C-alpha cells in the first residue's frame, strides 16, 4: 500500500509532459484575407497594408518595397505592439565642423512631426532626449496647449579623460526626460566654439530622441555617430479621440469579444485589451481566445491534482484515486488516507497512505 499512488502519479507526469510538448496554436493578428507581414515585421490589425485591412487611414502601413513598413509621416516601423506602442526609426540632429567651419553635408536640424489627427504621440516613458558631444548645447522644442516650449542640455569637455563608457551622466553625454503627450517637436544641436578645441576627437555635436536602454554611450560615440542617421524611437498610439465611456455603446467601438476598453494614458482615444485568461488581438471580432493554462504550464502544483481548463480560467481537481481533504486549499489525498503523506523516489514525489 505504501506505493499505491505511484502508478497514478507516473501516469499524471506523462500526461503533463505530453501537454508541454504540444505545439502552440497560432492566433490570427490581421483581418481575414489580409496580409499580416511586411518583410520580417508583423502588421497586426488595427494596422493594415491595404485598403479594407486597417481601421482608418492613419493606420495604413506602406509596404511598397516589401521589406520596410512605412507609417504615415515617413517613419520606418520595426515593430507594432498591441499594448499601444510602435517602434520606429527617426533622424538625428547634428552640427559638424571641419577646421572650425560648419560642414553643410553632415549638419542637419531635424523634426519629429505627428499630425494631431493621427492618434500617435512620442512615448514619454519609453524614450529619452540625448545629447552627445564635448562642445555641444542642444534643444528640444515643442508645442503643447498652443504654447511653445523648449528643453535641452549642455555637454562640454576638454578631453576624454573623465568620460565613462556606458554612462550618459553629463561628461560627453547628457539626457533629459520627454514631456508627455507630444506629437510635434524639433531638435537643434549647436556648438560654443565650432569644435575647434575638441575637433581631433569630437568633430560633431549630436541631438536625438532614442528608446531607453538602446543607446550605449562610449568615447567612440563622439566620432562614430557622425556616420549614423537614425535612432530607434517608441510611439504611443490609440484609437479615435473619445474615451471608453463615450464610445463603448457606439457602432464605432472596435474592441472584440472577451476584451475590455482602456482609456489612453497620455492623450485622447482608447485601446483594447484581452480580458484576464485570454490572449490574442483584442481589435478582432474573435481575436481574444482562451488561454489553456493547463497546456502552457502546470498551475496545479500539489500532489494528486489535475488541471481542468475553463473559459478564461482553470480549476485544480483531484485525479482518480484521490479526494479533497480541504476544498478551499485544494489539497488532494488518497482515498485510503485522511491526511497527505509524501514519499520521495528518485526525482519524483508520490502520494501514499499512512
């Protein structure tokens, strides 16, 4: 009787290993009969590559060259997240000098422009404004509530002695936060002395917005950035201009089944999110599908338990030959026992009667 539970437990382990080995089901991300990729980039609805495949013109993605998805505004997209973000590439601002004279071929002031009707903003939580140089003052100019504002930082150093690789702490590199809700800004980079004192190791000043933790500053950056044109940037996006309260009962409401509506955190509009226990694309009619918790992992950790999947949830029940000692705690014991006793054999733990 001491090994009564061994056969049952071995069977249960085999079932679990079989479930873990099962192939994952691929859920659709685009509307039916719509392409869902441009090159290596997945294009989930509400975005789309042709008419009838996107929710509105603002979410059209141009894939003319079949390898680089281009958003309205000319941004090259590298990733789309259904959490309300899009990864894109944007230009840097530079001022470069040769023997104290501005190099017109390398120098550029630049802007990031997102039409207020596009429901895209520059993420204030995912980006930083970064300035690199040893003779540099740079500005980020923006408009907000019909007012004009500027922020920026200064980086000055006579040599590279105190520059710390991997640290944008003010010596050769400085950074500031991005204000919330911006859809238009310009970047300017300027020099105090035309880099005449530092030109040997730093011919240019650089100003750019970059996704946090993607730019690793080093001494080499003072020269190498003159050959780089773009940096990764994160955009926030939302649907429409109304709140969930205003739109949820209207025909324009776009969230599918088993999903919920979330107001945009930094501007007008809303997003959709699958309810707990579901995953997929919440903007599709049947996009949010049940997560089979029993298949993906074993949430029932106690001996003698089996996992039973349900819509949006799961329950832990006793396998044959066991019963609940405590329903609230989900403790299973053998039918011959009034309390659980464990026995370790090899690398498995088995239940047995006392």
